[in-house]
């Protein structure tokens, strides 16, 4: 439940503090958020499956965010940033929905 609590705390802090994101980083923020959500939902699924490891979660969280941001940065440098952003969103979106489906099956046995 630590990942879910961390997600809620992060959302509340972001809503309350209204942090300013530098203009140069704004294209990468949505991708980083989706990558982080993928790691959080994967962690929740691992907790429910009884195989959660905090080290794996931290490495997964950080590597997802960094790799997704690097892919989008590379796309921007090559002039195809929006296409690579869409690809990252689709891949991570499929993973998120897969994890949510597994969580639903575990919680509701359906």
C-alpha cells in the first residue's frame, strides 16, 4: 500500500503547492507521470500478489521515468517527438490497464 499512499500524497502536494514546471521540461512531464503511474500500478499488483520488493519498485519507478523521458527527448532531437510520445503513452497505457485488470481480478475475483 506504500506506492498507493505515495501516489495520493504526491497528488495532494502537487495540488496544494502548484509547482511551476520550466517551459523546457513541460513536454516531458506528462510522459514522466504516465511512466510513474505504470510503476505504481505494477507495485500495487505486486503487493496483492505477495511479491512486492521495495528495491524493485524504486528501480522500476526511476528507470521508467528516465527511459520514457529519454525516448521523448530523443524524438524531439530527431524531429519526431510527438510520434515517440504517442508510442510511449500507448505502451505504458497498455501496461497500466493490464495491471489495473489484474488488480481488479484480485480484489473482486472477477
